[in-house]
């Protein structure tokens, strides 16, 4: 699949997730089969003010390439300036957020607010495209709410303004992150555009990915929450696309991924922040494992990376012994 000048090595990509898709998460997702990963959203306004926190969000590793960095903002001139900074920073693609439902973001005219202002949305895209000498993509929702599902109109406007691809989250801003899956809207956007369309929302298994690819005829799928604690979902979907069975995820592979994720988080964020950020990842990784809930609680109370790593190693040793002696799989649910 190609997005402008960038070729993706597959049809399943990882979703941008603020507070989650940091550098260690993205590296792991990419290594385990995601064809592209995207940074957490970065405020264009903060970026042009050179905020230190924003700079931290912009860190990436060469192994992630193609690097897609997501901007949010509603003012074309500021978005253009931010895009120039991202180009100097060496990213491969710039993604524009038109889906964020957070009140503060929407009030500033950014995120999902742009779904209500197709002309402004197109102006933002045009400004970023003019400023950036690399592909610009847009991640949007199906619409603002059930009474204004205008993704087709907004996507057309974005394409005309120079977007190289769009990703459609199959929910409106009003749907939040609930059970609604408006894949008919993704299909309608795909039918209306000539640029690649990525389908997103509720894709939590290889079967779901195959269903969305078939029903929407979209070019790729994007997985968000189903990859939390389960970065192997990318390889499983890739296997399904080849007609193959998903790779088996052994206890050893889980343990290794978790410990590597922790170690990389310490390198990237420093120990204190890494241990804090890893608490939610630990809970996700242990979900569905025997006694996982009890261990999760104990892990939340630890403050040093060495203590967390030792507790994780002890827990997985115990699981391996149980598996070996009882012949029962340590994975209880969710597989
Ligand atoms: C914790 C969290 C943070 C998110 N942050 C972003 C973000 O920064 N930018 C964005 O475009 N979407 C963001 N999203 C939306 C996801 O990219 C995705 O569109 C949504 O979760 C639907 O996909 P899923 O059903 O596979 O999770 C976020 C979602 C979650 C759960």
C-alpha cells in the first residue's frame, strides 16, 4: 500500500493513542507486525511555542519508519508552521487529527470540531500540504453525531485539499468510544475517494479486520485498543491476510515483550515516569492470565523498575511451572 511517496509494508497499522502510543509502545508494535505506527497527538500551538513536553512527545526511533506524527490544531497558519517543524524533525508523514472528542480540544476548534466545519478542515489540510514536502494524512470520525454523519463530504474536501490518505474511525464524536461501528460510513468514504482509505474502530481480532477490509473495501485497517497488552494482534491480522493461522504467543514471548517494554520505557522516560506509565500496560498484558488480576494489583504498588521486573519474572516463572506440571494453559480468557 502506498500513501503518496511512502510505501507501507502491510495493511494493518497501529492507532495513535494519547498517553499510550509512546516510543516504546510504537517500537514494539512495529516490530511485531504493524506496518505503520503513529505518535500520540501533538498540539500545533504548543509545538510552535516550543513547549518542552511537546518536544518529548516528538521523540521517535529510526526503527519506527515510516514515522507518522499527528498534529492537532484548528488554525491553518499555526498548523502550517508546526508542519514545517515536523519536516525539519525528519518525520515521513504528517497526520491531522479530526477525531479527538475531548472538550478542551474541540473548544479550540481542533480535533472533531473540524468535522463540523468542512471548509475550515480543508483550509487546515491545504495549509499543511503547502508547508510540508511529504504526505499529509487525516484521521477523522464518521461525523459529529448521528444527525451529521458527513465523513464523505469532509473526506472529499480533504482529498481536494491535497491529503494523501484518510483514516475513518467508524464512530461519530457523539459515539465516543462506545460499541457503535459505522462501517457503512467507511465504505462510503472509500467509494467516494481515489486516495487510500484506512478503516478504524472496534477491530479486535483477525476476523474483525478481514470483515472490515471486505465490507468497506478499504486499503488498510487501524487497530487501537485491541493492541493494548496484545501487540501480537498485528501479526495475527497479517497472518489472516495471508490465509495463515495466527502465530502462537507463548508465555516466554509475553514475558520477554513485557520486560523489554519496561526496560525501553525506563530508557525513554526515566525510571519514575516509566514505572508510572507502565502500570496500565502491565494490567493490559496480564489480562486473561491465571491470577493476573492479583499480580496486577501488587505491581501497581511498586515504585522501582527493578522491583517491577523481578515481580514480573517471578510471576511468569510461576505460570511456567503451573503450565508444565498441570498441562493447563496459563491463558484463561481473551485468547
Ligand atoms: C487512550 C486513547 C487515546 C487516544 N488518542 C488518540 C490520539 O491522540 N489521536 C487520535 O487520532 N486518536 C486517538 N484515539 C483514538 C484511536 O486512535 C482510535 O481511533 C479509537 O480508539 C478507535 O479504535 P479502536 O476501536 O481500535 O480502539 C485514542 C483512543 C484511546 C483509547
